[in-house]
């Protein structure tokens, strides 16, 4: 095939991953235009290039690094605080649960589907992986509606500048469906065999 989806694994096409989508295309169950990122000719195809991490986001802004998943995970870890943190204890949210909500504290208009890997009944903080929306279709999930993004954690892939401890830097979560640069303070850097394991907090768009 001459065109490939951008690897966002957003689930908008009904397949859980871009690879699964391509498999369905090969079997004749889907067509390439079923991908929301497929260039139609009615709009510039620049979105395809940006999805491949050109070094500039959808607004043309540069970023220092891309935050990729830790080994064996599907996205960079996202640490969130629901607007109602008491619901974590009240609803018994725990590792393995699927939670949906919008990062309204940062002003993001996109609802996210999150797979919880750690939940604190004391602070209400949820450490999650971002998964495609298909995970929440037809299954059980907990809708917290809105949350603050407290931080991200993952492997930094340098584009312009390596992460610097204590510095506020511009970065792009590798799965961001808006392809929009985030900023945050780098408050942890660990050298791993897989790369620089970084945590970024005080997130702003």
C-alpha cells in the first residue's frame, strides 16, 4: 500500500491499532479512507507528515523531545487528578480499570480513554496509559468527566534538546491526537538501556 496510517492507534476507525486497521484493509474489511488521517485531497496532507513527528506540532511550534512509552507499554504514562478526586475511593477505581474523561484543566477538547495502572485512594491521583476509544466501547468504564494533567512519564526521544533536570521544556506526547506541544518541568531523569526515563510535571498546553 502506498499510504500508511500515522501510528496513533486512536481507534477512530474501529480497529484497536493502526496495524490491525491495515490487516483489515488487506482482508477487504476496511478501506484506507476509513482512517481519519487519510489525505482526501480537500485539505492539505500536512497532517500525515506531522503524525510522523516532523519536529513541529499542528500549530508549527517546535518541541525539544517526544515522550515515548516505557518498554512494554502502549503510551507514555499519564498522571491525572480528577476534578472530583474523592471518586477514586468512592468508586473503588483500581489498577486495570478503564477511565474516561477530558483533560479540562489543561483546556484539551479531546476526551481520553485511560487504562489505570496505579490509583491512590488518598490523593486521588491516577497513573494511566492512554488507550484507543475502542477499549471503552461495549465494555465497563468509569467516567470521571474532567481531570487535571499532573504529569507524564516515559522515554524521551530528543528532537531539538535533551531533557534538562529542573527546566521547563516543550515536549510532545508521542500519541497526542491533537499533535500539540505541551510544556512541563522535568523533575526526573534516569538513564536506562531503553533511553532516558523522564518524568515531566506542571503540564501546560
